[in-house]
């Protein structure tokens, strides 16, 4: 019986030592919280009074190179957070987006907002497996095809000092519209009543935004967009959000209209809209106006020239200056 008592006593001592060690470790972790301070983050919408984001993210980048801190707010006006005392660069943007991705998020200046890759003619379901074979603008064949960005508001600030004090501290950011709205109108389009599917794309636009610098990235992308036909079958309209064009690259911008007629023939019309984009008086709101879309009448009963339904017929449309 004596060995059993000794074994029980040893187990009791081991358990006591473990409890002491565990208690010390917990106390050490608690000490880390003494360096955090309460900060009231305010999103001031004076630069975008009509903005209605459902949620906002605030990123704090320690200027000493520490770990990036991210805070989420479901109130568009902000809220109170706890942050380790120190000096930070800050960045805020709305997080209620679906098409947007983030890259290089370790630093404020490299924080890149971009969009997901997509199929050029995802809206033309009648093409089936031939979507990837749709023609591209000649100088944009290697560009990534991406989704149009969601509505985006953002702002950034540098060298914010958060002191170790019990006094209230406030960080105020002023989000503004960070994307551009492009609209397209093509007047005097012919034979629209014979169109079964129609879509558009715009090439050589900026692929992203450095949100911490309010500058576009240099990646050039092509963005597809939906096109609608007016009730009187004379006008095409479309629109898309973009990050704008890249000022450091003087690439040409080609707008292409893809149309499938009732005889299943496929046509695409290319317009050079560079000047309308680069010279727009308001770079945040660019309205592209074109005149003429010479769609043919479909061929019926085997008469006339019948193009192969598997090939795209190309037409370059001159724009009168």
C-alpha cells in the first residue's frame, strides 16, 4: 500500500507545479494588454455625402514595420477600437464588395485593389464553349480580362501617433469615390431588331488602384460590359465602373461591340475611343458617344453571302473628329 500512496503524492505535486506555470503564463499575456489604447475611428463622408457602404475596413500599418492591424466596422460612421500604442499609417475602404481583390497588403503604399479575372463574353451564353475564342483588340490581346470593380470609397493618412494614455484619442478619415464611371452611347445603329445577343468590351484600362497613394497601377486590362438596346431599336447603351486609365502609359483604348444576329452569324465592331477617355473634362465620369453601327441584315433562305456561324466578322468603324 505504501508505493501507491507515494505515487499519488508525486502526481499531486506535478499537478500543482503545472498549475503554477499555467498561472504565470496567463499573467504574462494579460500584461500585453496594458499597452493598448482606446481609439475612436471616425469616417467623415464630406467628400462623398451620398455614399452608403454596408461595412468599412480600417488598416493600421505600424511605421516600424510590425504586423498590419485590420478592423471591421458595420457602421459607416466608424466606432471605438483598441490599438497597441505606437505610430501608424492608416487606410480605410468599404469592404462590402464582391468583385474586388487585395494584393501586396503588407504596407500602405503597396496596398493594391484589383478585380478578378473573367471571361470576355460571359454575358453571351449562346456562344457556349466558344467564349474564349472571341476576338480582342489587336494591341490588347495579352491583357488580362477582368470584372468591373464594385463601387469603392477610400482614404489614407500617414504618421498617426497613438500615445499610451487614458485620454480619448481620435483618428478621422475622409473616404471619397475611388473608381470612375464610364457610360457608352452608340446612336444610329442599324438593324438592331435582328440582334439576338450583344455585348461590349473596353481595352487598356488600369487594372487596379494603389489605395494608399490614390494612384492607378500600371497593369493594363480589358473590361467587358453589358449593352442594352433602346426601345426604338436605334441606340445602344452601356456602362461600367473602372479604375480609369493609366496616365503613365499612352495606350490606345478600343471599344468593341460583339453582336450575334438571328441567323447565328457573329460580328464585332471596333472603335478607337482614346481621345474621348483621355480628354474627358471629368475623369471620374466619362461619357463615350459614338455614331453608327452598320449591322447587316441576316441572310435568309440561302440568298446572298452567308458568313460561317463559327467565325467572327470584323468591322472597324471610323470616328469623325
